[in-house]
C-alpha cells in the first residue's frame, strides 16, 4: 500500500492579518475538490504545543508518506516542526512547505496546486 499525501492548512488562528485576504474554508474546499491530496485538514496553530501533539498523533501511524503544509515561511516551518518529525520518525524531506501568507483565495489555491504538481 502506498503512503498517503496529506495536506494541512495552518492559519495563525485565523486572526493574523496575513490570512485575512483569503477565504480559509474556500481554499480548503477548492483544494479538496481538485483531489490534489489524499486528505486535507485545517489547523489553527501548528507551531505551539498542541499543534505539535496533533502532528505527532496523526503522523505516528505511518500512513502519511508526504505532508504538504501551507502556512508561513518554509524555512521557519522546517525549524518549527523538526523536533516533532524526529520524535515520530517522519522523514523531514517528505515535508513540503509553502508560504501562503498575504494571498487571496485564488492565489492561495493556485500556489497549492503548483506545489502539489511540482512535488508529486
Ligand atoms: S506554523 Fe506558521 S502559519 Fe502556523 S501558526 Fe505557526 S507561525 Fe502561524
């Protein structure tokens, strides 16, 4: 059985000015409809304790082979999630990070679509 491609949208609690131009649920609905990934989900704040716990719990089963995260700066994402990935044995090279701050719904969906196409 091949591993799943999972997508997480993280939005700084939805209150950060960087995410006010997009319709968060509209982005998720479009990405889901296009079947870019095996599953999609939303998390309000991945980079705090319970966000790390969320990643640990849902990666620990090993079903997810690639994890695409649309959120803030990719380098920041790599640093913030590194310990969590190590804790569950998730290969950090399978984390595909995308910065979608300050994008409209259409711009965010286009960027996510491109990320998926460029990292099959
Ligand atoms: S991971 Fe990035 S986008 Fe998500 S809450 Fe933290 S700073 Fe915001």
